[in-house]
């Protein structure tokens, strides 16, 4: 049911999607959908919750990886695989126009992803700068957060562009994404180096 709901909501948005269409996709009755989820809003929340939880869990599981630069690469690859293989679920989490304001606070997931990315940027920067044994502080994470948000946003923009220009193959799109991630890492490294070793 959630797979069908994710597909319909991602294609049509919350308002245009109908419970009849979702029920028909899984060959159940509309009353059964209401019995499980209570309302169209409840079904939408459940679909977004599942997609958001998947993204956060996927990245959280990489946090035990000691090599932060490798973690950054694998996290990027994991998100790209999620995008290419589960486009509808990706849309539920990252399309700003999916639902009316107040229906679901999708920023809960986005902020968690940004915090994970910021912490990884800090650890990678410290390792590259020779400060790998220095503990990561919350101040470090706050300083890196704008770079993480910019990094994620630039990759989102690339994927949005790729969606409209499907003639660009996935391998090239992945390569472009890694270049963007590396450029934001370099900027973060410079900022943290300047903070730790002022002239």
C-alpha cells in the first residue's frame, strides 16, 4: 500500500492524488485504506515517514566508518542509488511542492541528513588537515553545516536537472555529484584550517 501511495503522491502531489487511484493500484478497497491509515493525510504521512526514515538510517549506518572521506563518498553513492532506484520515494522527501504546508514537517529528515553530512565533512577535514585525533565539537558541526547544506542543495539541483535531461547517463551524473561533494569538502577544509590555525 505504501509503495502505491508513494508512486501516486510523487506523480500527482497531495491534492491531485486520490485514495481511489491508490486503492486500485494495490487492488484493495478504499475503506481498507482508511481502516489502515485513517485518512488521506495519514497515508501521506506514513509514506513520507517511511521514505525519510530510510534515508536517515542509510546514512546513519555509515557513521561507524573511520575513514570520513570514504564515508562521504559512500554516502553520496548511497543517496544516488536511492535516487535512481526509488525516484518516487526520493521525491517524497526532497520535492518542496509535494504537500501543503503543515501537513508533515519534512525538515525533520532533511536537517538530520544535513547534520550527518556536516559531521562527516568535519571529520574528513580534520583527517585531511592532520587533526584526525582531535574530537569533533558541536561548534565544528555548526561551522560546517552551511557547507553541508550547500553540498546537498547543489547535488539536488544536479539531480533535478538530470531528471529533465535523461540523455545524461547515470555514470556521468555520479561523477558530477562526486565533483560537487569534493569541492564543498575543500571549502570546508579551508575554513576549518583557518579556524584551527589562524594566521
